């Protein structure tokens, strides 16, 4: 939480639980705090089969003010069987080649991986709904959800401040008014084809 406060105060960068890939310097971000949504597998499908470049997994750094993707975790954590099979690796982490230059935010997707649908279900979030989803994720990175230490017996105070919260609110509202965000329920192939078609329009 201290590192997140430092990032927000000094650089204006915000951490988001997400996976990110890019094409032609434009980034697509799969986000959502819950596990098993399909963030990593959707990103890997684009990287391995659709010509996208890997940018980050697990955590991505956003520059809200400049609508840019500026950093993140540069390896894939292969804890799940599906990822071990996909990456053909028994290692804990798998390093992919990553282009470290900043990317412009182009598309956000809140995925729901579902291989049982003949046709995917998807819709674009309103600006307000996207804002609500994004600000909730960004705020908990500095405020924390549990913040318990010493064998979970002591509650740490929030490191958020009114100044940071107000700036985060303002920048997130502006960001979500400029960047499209979709809910997408379907297979990883259906998700990848949707992203590919979006990039072509």
C-alpha cells in the first residue's frame, strides 16, 4: 500500500489487477479483481495466435491522465493447470518477451470465460458503469481490503488521502469517458476475435 501511495503521489500511476497485450502501440487490458475470469488466458490467446505483443500479467500500471499503460508484471505466473499446459512449463513463472515502451490505452474488457456458448454475450459498459468498476479496483490498491498484520490481529490505517482520492476520481472519470470498455462472456477464441475486429474498425 505504501508503494502504491508513492506511485500515485510522485508519478500519477495506478496499479490495476489485469493482463495486458498490445498491437501497433495500442493496448487492450483485461481487468477484474476476481480470479478465474479469464484475464490471463484471453491475453495469451491474443499473443500466441493473433500477433499481439505481451505487455503484462497480474498487475498493470495505468497513467490515467495521459491514458497510457506504463508498466506491470513482466512474467506469467503459472499456478493453474490450464496455464501450465498452455505454456508447456512446470516453472512457477514463465517469462515472455515484452516490449517495455509505454502503450496508449485503446480497449478495456471485463472478461467472463465461458466455453459453452455458441454465440458470445457482450455489451459496452456506460461511462458511469466503467468508472464504477475501475475506481473500485484502483481505490482498493491504496486503501487495501484487509490491511491486517501481526497474525491478522492488527488493522493498518488506510494510506489514502483526500487529495489523492479526489485526483484519482477526477482522472478516472476523464479516462473512462475516453476509453471503451466491454463486458465479454465467451471462449478465449471468441474474445480474441472480438478484440481483433475492434482493432480493425
